[in-house]
C-alpha cells in the first residue's frame, strides 16, 4: 500500500492507532505524513508533507 504522494512506501512508520470505526492511522515519519486506512488496508486519506506551510508536518 502507498499513496502516490508518499513514494508508494512507508518510510519509518512510527505510530499506529485504531479508532472506534476500525480506521487505522499511521504516522509515516520520514514521509512527514499521517495516513488513514481502512482495517483491510485501503487508503482513505493522508495529511501532511514536508515543509513549513500550513498542514505540513515534520516527522510526526
């Protein structure tokens, strides 16, 4: 699994959390993003990216 903006791979995924609806959140640290996936692996959304602009992240 990997969204096109994340280089089609995880880079040092660090944190993972599952909410009450079985959505899985992964802090993709070296891609500077947080990914939201369904419990079966389908990508739903992603936030962040490198940089200093609004909504950018630095190693979440």
